[in-house]
C-alpha cells in the first residue's frame, strides 16, 4: 500500500504550470490548474521529455519537445485514447501538497 508523500507547499506551483518531483524513485509532474492540483507521470512516452515543462491549456499538457498532449485528469494521450500515462492521486493537507505514488517492488 502506498502512502501520500509531501512534494511541495501550496503556492510553490504557479497557476497554469507544473513542476516535477521525485517520489518513490519516479518523476511525477504536479500541475496547478483552475485551483486544483493534478499529477501525472513526468516523462512523455514518445522521447522522454519532462511534461512538467510543457504548455498547459484546456486541462491538457503538451510535451515541450513534440507537442504530444495528455489529459491531466487521467493521463490519456489526446491523439490516441488507448494510450495512457500514469495518473496519481493528489490532496492538500494544511499547506502541504501530497501525492500518492505506488511503490514498485
């Protein structure tokens, strides 16, 4: 069972942007959009670019290298919904932003 891990403080991630954090040996991109935090795998499956640095609009992030777009709510690739990247549960406790990432055994 995985537990929530604090990755940042409320206010650390500017609105409409993302930041990457290492959690349990994985890189996770956490975004702050429309007053809500969402987290997906940070690496684009195409060539491995960091999605945290991508452009965010309409609930999607575009890969900064080749513009592959992923939904922040569930990690679905917008051009082929059969392909998804991992999506992670996020919550705020006090001023901590916490992410739950499964521990790989």
